[in-house]
């Protein structure tokens, strides 16, 4: 569904045209909740960096960053450490480490030039607007937007019972959406241990 389809559905359900100018705000509130609550496969984005031959490297977090899933350098996982541990002055023993400080990834790495660093991170859901009319949530699960925005609309109107009813539907749809993502990610044959 497009932004306008979702907006129209919200206005149809509330039967209150006076809310039309407020619907974009309700949609933003839904997206804020989704960005706080969901960490699913569809949100994972990949960024590639090339490491200069320095022991400490800093890269600004992506603008749409919500959280790190995993980081790989030259085919090996990179270990997360706390900022305190990162800067306590211990030697690296040939492994990459990273932390996050002041909206930057900070890497401590063996001094190997041209190492490739792959960052897999959770990306903020692209905002649904009149100009950005669709995103992957509105296409695959538009009811999440509709139910969440209806809850916000009724909270705005101080209609607590209706707001709670739609909030319940919103919560149920979020859980179903997460389950659907997990099932798609882990579907296939079961893992088996083989003797060598």
C-alpha cells in the first residue's frame, strides 16, 4: 500500500476527516515505535569499508543506523569491546576489535593496508511520506501502519478504549511480522551434526 492508501484507510476507520492533517504525524509515531522494537532480517543493510594501514580507524555511523548486527574483516568476525577496554592500552594480538564512541565506529586493527571491513547493521525503516510513498513495511505488512496509526489517532482524541483496542492489534501484527521474518530466515531443512 502507498502512503495515500494507508492515509485513506486511517481516515475511513476513524470516520473523522478533521484528522487528515495529523495522519502523517501518526505514521511517524508508528515508525518510531517500529524502529525501537523491531530488529528483523529485512532491516539488515551492508556497508563496505577499506581499512587504511592504521592501528586505529574511525568511521561515522551510517545516518540510518539502529544497531550493529555483525562486522567481518578479511573474512573473520570482529569482536565488540567496551570503550573502556578499547582504550586501556592493551596489545591487539593480531585481531580486529571495535567499539562505538561519539557516533563513530572505532576499530583497532592489525596494520594491514586494504583490508576489507563488512558492516552488517540494522537500518532505520525508510520514512513513509507523500514523496516517499512506499517502503518494504507498507508493501509487506501495511496493517502494521494502519493499526498503529489508528491507535495514535484515538489516543489523540482521548478515546482510551478504542486506542487500546487498536494498540492490541498493532502489537499482534508486530509479533506476526517478526515471526514471519524469523521463519523466512531460518526455513529449510533442520541442522544436523555429522560425524567426521
